[in-house]
C-alpha cells in the first residue's frame, strides 16, 4: 500500500470545501481546506500536495492567476480547476496555464472522484 | 431648585439614557454576532453530516428528524443542492423526504406567519421541492404576495412539473408586468413542453388592444425557439391587428427561423408600417438564408432610416450580402449608399479594404468604398 495522498481543496464556499473534503477523506486522502486565493497560492508552494483542487473565482487571487504564478515560479502541481463560471475561455486558459483538468459546478461527485483518482496513481 | 440644577438633572438623565441605549446596542450586536457564528457552525456541521451521508458507501449515518426545525439545516441542504448534481441529488431528495423538510416548509407557506418567513418557505420549496410539492406551489401561484407567487412559479419551473404550465398561464394575463416577466422566465425553463400551451394562450387571448400578456407569451415562444411553432407564429402574425403583437411575432419568427418563417416575413417587409418593415429586416437577417438577399436589398431604398439601417445590418451578416452593399455604394440613391457604408464599416469590410489599400492590393470595390467614406457620408454628414 502506498503513502496517504495529500489533497488541497481551495474554494471560498464552505459548502464546496466541506462536501469535497468529506468525500475525499472517506476515500482515504488527507485533505486541507483554504477559502481564499492567496492562502491557496502559498499553501500550494509550501504544502507538498499530491493534488490541488482550485476554484476559479476566489477572493484574493483567481484560480487562473494562481496557476500562472506557479507556472512562472516553476511549481508544477497536479491541479484540477473547479468553476461555477460556464466560460470555455476560462477552461482553455486554465488548461494552458497548467491545470490537468477543468470541472464545472455543480459537479457529479463520482465523476470528480474518478478524475481525482486517475491523477493520483498508487 | 434653580434653572441650572434642573438643566443639569435633565442633561444627566439624557446622558444616562443615551449610555444605556449604547450599551444595549453593543450587547445586541454581540448577541447577533454570536448567533450568526453559531448558525455558521451548525451549517458547517450539517454540510459535513449530509456530505458523509451522500458519500458513505456502507451504513449511512442517521440524521435526527429534529434537525428539520433548524433553518441552518435547511440552508445546508439548499447549498449542497446547488453544488452537486447527478445521482447524489436523489440521495439528497431522500434525506429531505426522510426528515420531512419539504412538508415543514409547506406548512410554513400555508401559515399566517409574517411575509419574511412565508417567503423563506417559498424560496426553500423552489430550491428543494419535488413533484409532491407541486400542488402546494400551484395553489400559491395565487398568493396575495407577488414575491411568493414568483418563487412558486420558479419552483414549478425547476421541477418541470408539466401541469403547472396551464396554471402559470392562467395567471399570466392577470399579473403586473414585472411579475409576468418573471413568470415568462419560468415558462422558458419548461422548454418545448410549454410551446403549445403558449400558442393556445395567445390564440385565446388575442385582442385588438391591451395584449400585454399575449406579447410576453409570443416572446417566450421565440426564446424557447421550437422551430415547429413557425406556422403558428405566422398565423398569429396574419390575424393580429395590434402592431406590438405583430412586432413580437416577427421577432420570434426570426429566432425560430426555418424556411416556413421566410414567407410571412417577406410579406411584413412590405408593410405600410415602418416598424414592421424594420423588424422584418432584422428577423430575415437572423434566419440567415441568402436566398432572400435580393428581397432585402430593396430595403436599402426604404423611406425610413430604421428600415434602411436594419436592412443593411442584416445584409452584412448574410453570405453574399456585402456584395449587395458594395453595389449600393455605387447606386444613385444617397440614402442607400449611407446605410450600406455604415453596415460595411460595422462588419469589418471597410477595415479590410483599408488594410489591402495600405498593402497596395486594393480591389475596385475597396477603392469605391474608401473613396465614398473618404468623402464623408452624404446624407448624415
């Protein structure tokens, strides 16, 4: 059995972070939650996470801005962007900025968990 | 007691009362803050509890039915409902059913509570209600409070409860414009299911004047965009006498499109009423069939500025339309020339001509257009 995988969930909605964290913990992951862009940016650098789930619209810094900053600074995280904004441009920009996936809210939990599992091999 | 003493006593009493009020205000704020904090804590606890229930693969964690009285639980259910979709919504519906959450909101809506609490119940039912809730929502479409009527219609639209379409339409002609506009949004959510009830409503209520509800219903038909409604809209256009109704029908025909929409629009494009001609030009442009280019081109010589403008804009968007506009630039009619030049500028043909001219590759048409614009628009300038 491999090590416990660490996941960071960044979303300004307490409901989203709690729903995701609960489901991920039941799957056996170790989860940290943050509710703003600046904290997400900093924890992404210092937290040594196996995967980061990043909301696009957050106070402080947008998800896309965080991805661009990490990219410029050479931090290559496995990041899934989650967004309630149904805008193809944001999806394309996020993927070009280094996200491995883009999921729209509201999301199907089993599908999102499957996407997460596929990015976190044992 | 002299006057100074009396004044000092009054001042002291006033200061004492002001101080007491200040203390009271501070305490009230502190109590409210603590309440809000506790509500947030309970909300988080409930979100976690429901999430575990949704995500649990084995024995689900029970939810105490007493939680139903706590509004934080209701908020948590609504918030989760807006975050997830798919099969987990069924699990959530099971939780709502199990604790009797919707039933409690129905009771609140029926009660004599103040508007705020009844409205909260209506909003909640609009978010979490299902088909079993629909009869209550339909009853309250005739509620004395317009906001509650709107929320009930919204809920019925979300549930997609088909029998509600007739009930909403029954209220349609009776409502104030702003309520009717919200009802119209609700009907759009029913999509194609609302098409034929809307057509029947329009046919039954079409009058010579005061057609506000009918106009809104025709616009909803356009937004729904069911192409099969084209002949019905054409029929409405044929029998209606109110210009506003006819304009709405022309607009909706342009949106639903299809070959059957072209003939009635070509007819109204020859109307004596310039408003109908102008709207018809726009709708013919929306349909996007280049076979009507030659018919549309006649609108460039129309006596009305709006008709010329809309015609030129429509042609600019149609395949081959820019050729007709360039042809109009060389015509004898200064009105047609101006309308064509403006449309060619708006759609980027003028900018492209300038680029080719700068590169020394201008065509004859480019030079014609650039010379005309360079000389200034003749009628408007």
